[in-house]
DNA sequence: GGGTCTTGCGCG
DNA sequence: AAAGCGCGCAAGACCC
C-alpha cells in the first residue's frame, strides 16, 4: 500500500493506493496535530509513505516519536528520473522543468496554501505540484525504463537515505562539549577573551616574526604571508602547507604548526562549539544527493569534515557504546565489480592493495594504493601516472572501464552509475570553448585550453561512475542496516540501536553495549546484502572494519 | 557597507 | 606519494 500525503488549506490530505497505484478509498483529511498518531496507526500496515520532500514531513513525526519504515521522496526521485539515461524517453524526463526540479529542499520555500493543485509563483511553470500526479509520472518512468530493477532500487535507496538523514539529525551525534574544550585548551591554550589569538598561536607567531625579522605580517593573510616569505628569500608560489613542507628553513616548522592550530581554532574551535553543540548533541543537516555523484552533502558545522583532532569529543551516552564501521577500500572494489575484472576480484580476496602487490603489478602496498587512486581520479603525472601502464597490464578490464568513462566525458557526454544516476552535462561555457577551439585557425592557446577543459570533464566522469556507484552501495548498506537495527529490540527509535553518523563509506551506530556484537553482525550482513543487491552474484567482497568503542577517536 | 570570488584546508 | 575526484567552511581579497 502507498499513502500519498499533501497539505491543503483544510489540513492534510491522505490518499491510500494499492500496490498497483489504484485508489483504495476516498481521500481522508487529517489535522496537523493528529497526523503523528494517524501515521503511527497506519504504519502497522507497513505502507510506503509518498510525500513531496521528506524534510517537510518526517522531522515532526520523529519529534512526536513516530518512525516510519519506508517512503517515496518525490523531490529526490524526480531528480534521479529527470537526469537518468535509463529513463530519458519517459514522459517525466520529456516534460518541461518545473516545481519538482528545484534543487533545494522544498522546505526552504515559504508554505503555500491549497498546495494540492497550486501552481508555483512562476507563471512559466505549468507542471502540477500535485504529489499524486507526480507519483504516477514517476511510476510510469520507472516501469518503462529498460531495466526497471536498477532505477527502482536506486529510488528506494535514495528515499531510505532521506529517512536516515532526518533520523540522524533527530537523534544527534553525542558530543561532549567539556571534552572538546579540554582538547582545545591542550592544543591552543585557554579560550581567548575577545578577538586576540589563543596563547599557543601567539607563541608560534612570535617565533615566526623573530625568524622573519618583521612584525607587520598577518599569518592569516595568504598574500601578506607570501610576500614576507619571499622577502626572506624563499622560492614559493603559494603558502599551501604541502608546498611549504618541501622547504628547508627554520620558519617552516612553526608556520606549519600555526596553520594547523589556526585551522582548528577557526573551523572547530570555541565558536563552533557555541554554535553547533546543544544538549550534548551535534545535529547538522544532512543533504542526501547533495553532490552530483550521489554522495551526501551536509550543512551546518561542516559535519563531513570533522577533523581527527576533536573526534575524542564524540562519546557514547553512559551505558551505551559506539560501533564505528567503514567499508574497506570501497571504491576500488566498486570498480572491480563494475568491470567484472576477475583478476582484481582475486586480488581483493583479502586486503586489496596487498593483493595487487601479490599480482606482481607493483612492488609495495603504498604503490598499489597510489596506482588505484590514480586510475580512479585520472592521474597524469607523478607516481600515479607512472604506475598506470603496469596496472593496466595486470587489470585490463578494470582500467578499460574508467578509461571509457573518461573518453565519454571528454566529448561532453553523459555517464551513468550501476543503478542509474547520470552525470550532469557540462555547462554552456564548456561547449562554447570546445566549439571555438574546433574552428579553422583557432590559436594554439585556445586549443590547449579546450583540451585541458575536455580532459578535466573526463576526469570528472571517470570518477563519477566509481564514486557514484560507491555512494549507491553505501546507501543500500545503510538502508539495510537501518531495518536490521530496528529489529534488534523494541522501544522508541532512540531506545534501540540507531545510526548517528554517516560519512561516505563509514557509519557510527549508537547502541546499548549488550547489543554491540549483534550490531557488528548486522553491519556485516547488510554489507554483503548491498553487494548482492547491486551486482548480483559476483565474486567481489565488500569487507568492513568495525570497532566497538566509547569514543570516536578510539576507532582506527 | 554588502555581495561575491579566491585561497586554503578539513574530510572521504 | 603526489597534487589526479567529490564536497563545506572561514577568512581575506576584491569590487561596487
């Protein structure tokens, strides 16, 4: 059963549909206040809730203690179906851009009344905002796809991700502000009063000034710092840390330390604590599908960039544990499965990089890693580029897949992940440059620029198929895990083991300690499920590493 | 004074 | 090991 929800001036309209989308009963109207109880009652029949945007419905349900098993997020699904090459000839994909094509969550838009059949403010918009009409269009697009199972799985996984994103924000990542403050004090010194620097930074700055023999240099200004370094006779093109590391000069050590600590202070210092931690929880907005490749984005507090330095402040509640799990060498394994490269699958029976060494392609594990990253990112120079021929000889099928994806991008075409997420087309400026460089008599400089731009888009599409399919694996892993965790015991959502963090190929589960071993088993089971769901019976393993810990910094 | 671009760096 | 992919954020630079 499906239940399509929409808001109207009279309240919430709920329409029950059978699995073939035929209407079961006339629409019902429910008040906002009654919605959570009404949803909880109907949830026993395990419907799939159909709504315009999960962020507009689910947070208030969670706040009322109501968790749902599954949904269709029409906005996210629409974006996938609109762009996918698997549904390119569908009515949905051929219809004009409209209400369902906005990139940002619909919640960002002020509430309109009579939303069921309302047209958007933009008079050019003719597509209906009616969720039932949109849902039927989406079903049609899926059913008429060449392989409905692929795109269907992707839509289900994306919608499950939308539920998980809301649940993780609702539960929050357990965060000890006092521990965080102690970490800051150890590294930076006491919290400064006004705008002055913390003691440790001031000390480092004094040392740098003494060495440089100047007082008027602002180390936080790259331009000023660059000038000061050049006055001292250092040949540098920028003030990037990796470039400074190559230089032998007494000012470099304190400067690099200053940069590191200054970064901590500005990105995750006291201001960050004041802004983002409340009630012992960090609650960023997770943005499913935030990156073109299908990876999630996040906003508020830089949730996907938590530096290792402060992960010790992520601490399980008293009487609880954190289970930290990550997929080992996920992207190369995804490439193995995408290409059905048996030699690489063989190398991946254990540690993939050791396996590549054992195959004889490269000499060391470090080389294997650089070579694989180079293959997936499109390295042209350095060790990554240098190792490519050997890697290509050992694993021709795998390398052929990424090379083919690069060629597609270089000519401005679209690539598609395993489940059907398609890459965007390059923009107008890209095409204009390609065209202007292809006319008779175009200058060498213009042709070089066009070639560089073309290769750049090729690197994007090369990586897109791997990163995007890895994101699909991660979504399937998490969606399966979510159901498995729910089944581990009864009670409210946050009384059971539950997800509290997700970072591309890594998750954190907050769990009562007596269930930690069971959580580990479910993490592993969900990982093998994900591989089978996406790739079928293929001899590619997706091992995960797990750690049961009290705080995040104890993992890895 | 405010808005946008650039630089640099954190994460995967 | 090298500077190849995807992001978000803060501060300074730059422009009006």
